[in-house]
């Protein structure tokens, strides 16, 4: 009887939907990262991936710093994101697109995800990281949002292959608005019909644009695209 009861419990729990869980993954890839596995409505549904790349002030070796602003901060304040959320951390320096790809590959190889819906967003240094990643691996990204950052003009043609929403405050004196403008111009020079938008936020400074992560517009825009 005891064995039958244990078997019953095992079967019952095997049919439970996985709960949303934000946890750290350390030692599996060069960049340690936060990972959320969302609760799915149907077991056959594979959720999209959303990668968040932080700015310079969140660099270091304490992953809790990554929660100070951006996607994870929005989630802590109650935002529900029905996606596999990946938030890596760099110790110092700039984002390396190869190491971001390493994290993406690890998650795609170990979890059920939608390979046709991979989104990337970042702010400041993470904005640069977003454009560097998309610029090198446009075939791996469905859509991307780069906030108060910049990128390489030479990546203009690769960036033109991916829907891009570039946003920058006109009162940003830390990363000048011209950094976003020149990349946007390079995209449009390569392909005038590219799905790229440059939004200049009136009165926005380098810190105030963080509010974009707490609004629906960015998520709604990204998630409407399918590769």
C-alpha cells in the first residue's frame, strides 16, 4: 500500500505545471546569470526568451546588483513576464557578444524554449551590448531594444536585419544622444526600409529612461515579433 501511495504522489506531481522561479546559474557559462522559468499555460507551449543586459554600475561579482534596475527590478515590483528571462552579469569591462551567445546557447540546450522568439534589451553599457550582440549574431535575435547606449556603425547592415527600437533621452550627458543617432543612421543607410525606430525622449536623462522597463510598450513591441 505504501508503494502504491508513493507512486500516486509521483504521478500527481509530474503533472503539475512548473512554477515561475527566478534563480541564479553560476559556473555553467562564463557569465553568471539570473534565470526565470515561467509557468506555462499548456505543456506544449514553449516560452520565448528575453535577455537583459545591464549597465556599467551593475557590474561586479554580486548577482544581486543586477536587480537594482531594469527587467529584474520591474519583475520585483510586480511585472509578470511570460518568458524565460536571462539576466547575466559582467565583472568589468564591456559586454562580449560571444559570451552572451554562450549563455543563450546554454539555456536553449537545457530548457524548452521557442527558438523563433528571442529578444534582447539593454540600457547604457547594456544598450551597447545589445547592439554589439545583434550586430554579430542577427540570425539569433528576433527583436531588440537598446536604451541610452550606442554601437558600431560598421554593424549597420547586420542590425538592419533585426527589428530594432533605439531609445535615448535628449538630456543624457553621460552617453550622448548622438551615439544612438549614428547607429540608427547606419542602419537606415544600409537599408532605408529596415524595421528600425529611433525614439528621442524629451527631457530624458541617463537615469530617468529606466522607467521604460516598467511600462508595457517595450515588452508589447518586442513580443509581437516572430522570427
